[in-house]
C-alpha cells in the first residue's frame, strides 16, 4: 500500500516536472502552500450572503469546477481510462487526468496543508494561487490589490495572466486522450467565464471582447507551441490549429489590430508553428488591454459574418472548415453579446445564431455548404437589425 502510494507520488512528480520543463508558460507557480477552500469559506470571508462575500457559495453550489474530481468517477471516465489502459478505478489517481481534474494531487506533498480535501477539484487556490503567504494579510485594510499580488496572489485581473491560468486546462489535450473519447476542448474565455459562472464583477464595459480575443490568442499560442514541440502531430490537431489561426488572422486583419496574425499555410511545418506562437503571444498581450467601441465591435461582427464565401471554396478539407466554423460561431456570439450589452443595439439574431451553433455542435458531420447558407441568413438578420 505504502509502496504503491510512493510509486504514484513519484510518478506524479515526474509528470509535473516533465510538464514544467515542456510547458514553461503554463500556470506560473506562485509559491507558498495550499490551504484548501475551507480557508475561504467562513461567512465573514467568502462564504456569506451578498455579492461581496458570496464567492464560496457561488463556487460550491454552481461552479462546474467543484465537480472536476467527481467526473473522474463517472461512466464516461471509465471508458476513457479503459481505452488508455489506465488500471480500473485509477482515473482519480492517474496524473494523466488529475493534472486538470484534481490539480492538488500534482503539488508536492509538503505544499499541501492537511485542510485540503482530496476531492476538492479545481479550487480557489488553483486559480488564485497558494494562499499561505496572503491568507492572513489579504483582508487588512492597508493591503491594496497590489500588496496581495506581491504576497503571492495570482494577478487574475490582468487578462493575459487570467487566460494563461484557464488555458492550461482548457485547450491542449494529448491527442490520444481525445481519441479515447474525451470531449474536445475549445477554450473561449469570455463565454466560458460567464458559464463558470462568474463570482466576480467586471465593471468595465467591453471587457468581454478583451477576454474573448485574449483567450483566443492564448489558445492559439498553446496549440502552436504543442505542435512545434511534438513532431508526431496528426491531421486532426493540425486542423484544430488551422481553424483558430484562420479566425485570429481574419479578425486581426478585419479590425486592423496592430499585432496581426498571418493566415495559416496549408502544409505548416515546425517553423510556421514557432512563428505563429510568437505572433499569438504578441496578440494576447495587446488584446488584454485592447479598446473596443460600438463601431469597432460592429464592423468586426459584419466582417466575420461576411465570410460565407470561404466555406464554399472547393478543395478545402471539411475537417478544416468545421474547425474554422466552430471558432467563427464562438466569435459571432461574443461580438453580438458585447454589442447587446454595451451599446444601443438590439440585435434580433437569436434564431440564426442558434442555427449556427447547431451546425458546429458535432463536427463529425459538418456540412460546409449548409453552414455557408446559414451564415448568409445570419448576416441578413444582422443587416435588418439596423
Ligand atoms: C488538459 C486538461 C485535462 C486533462 C488532462 C483531462 N481532462 Fe477531462 N476535462 C477537461 C475539461 C476542461 C473538461 C470540460 C470540457 C467541457 O465541457 O467543455 C473536461 C471534461 C471531462 C469529462 C466530461 C465531463 C462530464 O461531465 O462528464 C470527462 C468524463 C473527463 N473530462 C474525463 C477525463 C479523464 C478520464 C481524463 C484522464 C484520462 C481527463 N479527463 C483528462 C480537462 C482535462
Ligand atoms: C476557475 C478559476 C477560479 C476559481 C476556482 C476561483 N476563482 Fe475567484 N476569481 C477568478 C477570476 C478569474 C476572478 C476575476 C479577477 C479578480 O477579480 O481577481 C476572480 C475573482 C475573485 C474575487 C474578487 C471578487 C470581485 O468582485 O472583485 C474573490 C474574492 C474570489 N475570486 C474568491 C474566490 C474564492 C473564495 C474561491 C473558492 C471558493 C474562488 N475565488 C475560486 C477565478 C477563480
Ligand atoms: C486546473 C485545471 C483548470 C483550470 C485552471 C480551469 N479549469 Fe475550467 N474546468 C476544468 C475541468 C477539469 C472542468 C470539467 C469539470 C466538469 O465537467 O465538471 C472544467 C470546466 C469548466 C467549465 C464548464 C464546462 C465548459 O467548458 O463549459 C467552464 C465554463 C470553465 N471550466 C471555465 C474556466 C475558466 C473561465 C477558467 C479560468 C478562470 C478555468 N475554467 C480554469 C479545469 C480547469
């Protein structure tokens, strides 16, 4: 028993270290020890009523992340684990799953306080950073936000930092885990932050579009990095990359964003992935502080909604078009949402947008011609909304 625990522990450490060596830009460690969500839950802290004190309640009752560990016990996980040859009942301890689903397991034991529950899933400190250095101090009235960050709290108000935190678990999945039946991951920070659901308020208008573009750029950077470092890339991973690169290139060109991304080449090699990684990181930095207005959002929405012709070009593989369409629909949704929230626009496009979401729900049977037609309908509805 003890030997087995030690073996698992060493295995977990090896994985963590190899991940660290391979993935330098993933969640940057903030140092300190993890105390677990119990340290945040008292009613006078984050477990109380009212918007200022209710973060624990929102997380524990509504946030998907509390279930991240429990998911590993469900039937789908059993099937995935079986396909990967993970011993029966071991998904909850296999580092191949726990790095994202039960991240405290990947932390060196001496940095995990006994108050951390084994089944905590993706917890407060997974995102906010280990709390030992700031748990006591962070409520002091003489501490500003910057004091807390200096004491080791992750600077999640910075959208670039935030996107790096989410993307570590939400975009790059080993191809064999995908083939084993894991749901495909499409990181889109704006919509997914709303879906989490948010336990914070974002008081700046247009922050949603900053989040959307920063998230897409960071996701592109991670996919480019993964493809550049793994030569054994398959057709499917290349298509996912192409879909996102196409979206970022089309959007940065249409909106004249000063950190443009170039259109992906049809047979990309290592140097293309490396250069895309650099471009995407520059875009992510720029996007995190980008300024949007009703007119810039609207003109980008119109430009992206007018790309139907690209889906009817003969000779482009439907695997690739499906991936482009998926990213495009997510973009149309966030742009339309931002316009409805922050300007006098009242876009009447719900039916057309729902149809587009339906088209990209499962990409196995993606029909590019039908999609192009539905995109035209969307564009018409947009024009009618004034
Ligand atoms: C790179 C991070 C990552 C790794 C590694 C990972 N997952 Fe996931 N998993 C996710 C994310 C993110 C979701 C949520 C996807 C969504 O719904 O959009 C998810 C969703 C799932 C779901 C569907 C959720 C549900 O409600 O049924 C199952 C099942 C699952 N994962 C099992 C596994 C198993 C088993 C492993 C190990 C073989 C694993 N995952 C490895 C990130 C990961
Ligand atoms: C999936 C990542 C994630 C998890 C898990 C998470 N948070 Fe957050 N939290 C964020 C982000 C992103 C923000 C927005 C940036 C900010 O305000 O610092 C935030 C903001 C906050 C804020 C500031 C609220 C405001 O309106 O300014 C508090 C307090 C907070 N979280 C507490 C918690 C507590 C307590 C838990 C656990 C019960 C938790 N968070 C779990 C990501 C997370
Ligand atoms: C340590 C890994 C990890 C981090 C960091 C993380 N997540 Fe997740 N997230 C997961 C896993 C695993 C699931 C699947 C849980 C489930 O199915 O119940 C998930 C599920 C979700 C879901 C529900 C499924 C979906 O895709 O709609 C949303 C929304 C989400 N995460 C948003 C975020 C956001 C926003 C951030 C950054 C602020 C973030 N996550 C950071 C691992 C992570």
